[in-house]
C-alpha cells in the first residue's frame, strides 16, 4: 500500500471522528504515513493538505522520502504551525496526546487561544497507531527478514556459548552477527541474563561470567529497513536440573497452547489467558508478571496489546509476540518468545529458531 493510501485511511478515520486536521508527532506514525525517517518533524494532515515540517538537517531527505507531502522548513519556534492553521481554518484538531511533550502542548495551546474562534484539540486515543496494527504484505516481508536475521544470530551464537564468557560479550556477539548479516541496527538493547539474573525480565547485560549449570535467557531483535523483530530463547550451560526442565516445559506448553488455539476475533486478553492458564495451573501464576505479548512492526512494541488488560480484537494481518515466562528470584528464569502473524483466523509462527527441546550446551 502506498503512503498516499495510508493518508486516505487516516483521513477516513478523521471523518468518523469529525476532525478537520490531524497533527502527527510520534516518530513511528510520522514514518508510517509519510516514509520520512528523520528524527525530527511533524505531519499536518487535512482533507486537502498533507504537510511535513522538519528542520534544515532533514529537508533534503524529506523531499526524497515523503513524496506525497508538502515540505516546510522549521526555522525555530512554531511558525510552520501558524501557517498550517491559517491555511486550513480547522476547528477540531486531532493530536497524539501520548506522543507530545508538555512544552509543545503548551505552545500549541497558546497559538490556538489567540485565534477566534479558538480551535479545539481532540485527543485521538491512538487512532493513527491503530491503523498500523494490520500489516500490509510488503511489511510482512520486511518483518520476516528482520526475524530471519535474529533467528540465525541466535542459533549461531548459541553454539558458541561457554563458561567464562560474560553476558556483555555474548550480547556483542549477537549484535555483531546481526549487523554483519545485514541488520541496520538492533531493534532494542539485547538482553543476556545468566543464572539468577534470568529472574529479571529486562536485565541489562553485565560483566557476570557464564557458569556451568546456568540458565541463559537471551532476548534480542534486529531492525531491517525500518521494521523490527523480537525473539527470546533460554539455554542451559551443561545438563539441566530437574527443576529447570520442569519450568522450561511449563513455559513451552503455555506458549504452544496459545500459538495453537488463538483465533482471530479473540481479544488480546483472551489470547493472554490461553497461556496464563497453563502457568497458573502449574502453580507459577504469580511468577508470570508481564503480558503474553505485544504487537511489532515499525516499533518493537505497538498494537495490538496481548495481555490481561488488552480488550482490543486480534485480527488477520496483525503480528504479535507470544512470550510467556516464569521468573524465580534467586534462581533464574525461563522465557520463550516467537512472533506470529494472524492469518486465515489462526496464528502462523514466523520465528524459526530451535526451541522444541531445552538446549543443553
């Protein structure tokens, strides 16, 4: 789908909410609706106008990437916004309240209050982001490429894990592999959590050395042509203890149950419950403290939500993670994560790295 078609979908959503203009301020939505990937700028969209305001660092880039937009150079302050307001005569302006600083909001309010009658700012409850949730075929191809880069790095580095390496060294090995294979960047800071550190779901790699008997949780992703991947696998250095194998099998069963039984039309909460019930019935419900998953695409965390408080409906074309975990303070943790796309009403697993049996290294 072209960027022009995306703009028209957003305009249709604006009509439903009786919005005369939409001010896009989040980097992800700016990229999605315009193609512009610079780090500064705003989109101003009305029924007849599509404007991208950015500063002098990015005007040339914007002219190349945002071909469906009128490019306006920001020269300090918000003069570009004055121009937009004067040209559009907009009365109801949609804003991304979750992607706007207080300072910018106050500046915008000051400008609006000077106009007569003063336009009304309307919070939009994420409508611009919601339209990104169902992926286009071209987006799925880019996500799959990002997944493949992470998959092959995970399997290549897993074969090199050994006692004496630090968590930080393993993280670098993973990043180096992905970048040398074609990744543009990491989609987020790699997590390598060995031994008791595995109980910290978002542990930062440290100088702790891997030891025989350690469980090692690795959570990583690649960024490729603007799209993210996200994968988690858990390994054991040496022979797994009886407890480790028990916890691993529970987490794997929870994940595979969700991947086998989730259906389009369920809420994110319903899908979360498929896996959470398995872990709870095994006696570890209190040790699974995060959501089952999250959408992924331009951002590593985006719609749809897949958690205990995710009432939104899962639809065909949505890509999301399935990542149950059990975390035991002082012992460690197990998390297994795949990305899936909802297709013909059922999840299709996109992640290919080995997981079926606990890998003992």
